[in-house]
C-alpha cells in the first residue's frame, strides 16, 4: 500500500456556500406551539360559512321549527280532548311562549337597527366637511344619546357650547370631547380587564385549548360590553354579527397575527426571553386581546377617533399587562 499523500482537487471553491449566509434554524418548540390563542380565536370567529352551509342550516332550522310546531299543536289538541282543563292550561302556556319568542325577535331586530344607526352616524361624521353638515351630525348624535342619565350633564354642556363654534372640524371635536371621551374611558377599562383575564388564564391554566376558549369568551364579552357602553345594546345575533365584523377586520389586516413586536417595546427588548413559555404566551394573548378591544371601540363608536383622542395600543397594553409582569418578575 502506498503512503504517498493524496491530492483532492476541488472544481470550484467560489461556488461553495458560506456558513454565515446559512438561514437560521427555526425554533422547534415555537413552531410546534402554533399561533397564539387570540389569533386562533380570531380566525375561528371570523371564518365565514359557505353559502351551501348557510342554506343547509336555514333549511334545517325551518324543518325542525315546523315539526316542533305541529307536535305542539297535536299535543295541545289531544290534551284538550282528554283533559280539557289541563289542555287549555298548556295551550295558554304555549301562547305565552310564542309571545315571548316574538318579543325576543323584536328585541333582536331593534338591536340590529341600533347597530346600523351607529354605522350611519359614523359615516355621516366622516362625510361632514362643512359647518352645516357638522351641526346636523351633532344634532343626530345628541338624539342618539338623549335619555342617558350618565351623559345628561355632557349633553347640556354641549348644547351650551356648540353655538359658540363656527367651524365644522371644531364642532366635531367638541362633540367628541363632550360625549364620546367619557365613554372611551369606560370602554378602555373593559378592554384592559379582558386583556388581563386572557393573560392570566393563559399563564396559569395548563389545559389544552383553555387559552383559546378563554380568549374567545373574553373577546365576545368584551365586544358586547364595549358596544353597550357606546349605546349599541346588542342582542344575541347582533353581538355575534358585531364580533365577526371586528375579528374579520383584524384577520384581514393581519393586526392580530403579531404580538412580540408590541410587547418588546413596552416591556423591554429581552424580557420575553427571560420569561417562562406559558407566561410569555399569556402576555402575547393579552396584547392581542387589547388590539381586538381597540378595534371593537372603533367599530362600535358612532364617530371616528380624532388624532388627539385615538387610543394608543402600546399604552393600553402597558396599563393592562405591566402589573402582571411586575408580579411575575
């Protein structure tokens, strides 16, 4: 066997890849964990069913309603034939039940009408370009909030001061400061409370899908309360419609798909790397819940935010989550 050295000739050393140019290795744990719970909840709630599915459920509800009506009629008629007194009592109960169902339907229609009125006011505020249009919008806004005891003093103050304003933009700003800024403070409290709740449940409850359920339930409750603060008075179906509108907007714009970029400037650049995984996920979900809450305020508010009074998402997240972070530290 020869002991001479062997020369290996490389064809082209310039084409060899550089180690420094290699892409970073993804974090397997983060990839396995999947998207944050708030993002999953937003996608679930914002998912629009297909037309075939809507037709199926509508037909199923109609058939079940018809079967239940016929069965109730036959039951009442047969009971009247056997035991007249009991049969008439059951028939009266069914009649009261129908009246209650009709009243609930009217309430849902009124709630949907109220939400449409809020949308109309918001569009009118956006289109108010001169003083006359601003005065017309202010009058409609006063009519919308007329009768609310918590805004009685603010309505009286607005009525006194608006005669002194001779500019459309200034009048809109005055209406916002007198009527909507106090409501904004109440809505922000609800948003901060929901963000803290989602962050706490995610950090402390190790059960699978518990964070997704908590995020979805808290968001539904938060959006309903925010709408009630601004005068929406949503019912069951109107609340779901409003929630889908808010979360669909967030899912479409991608605002709910990021959390670290918001938390690092608020809590510190290297903070998330020092936290436990569950607590870090809780902070991310809480931040995303705050984003959903601010989007709900924009949707439920009968007037767009001005530059002076638009809430800062970073400040809301900081107020909602700084206490949790300091306790955990």
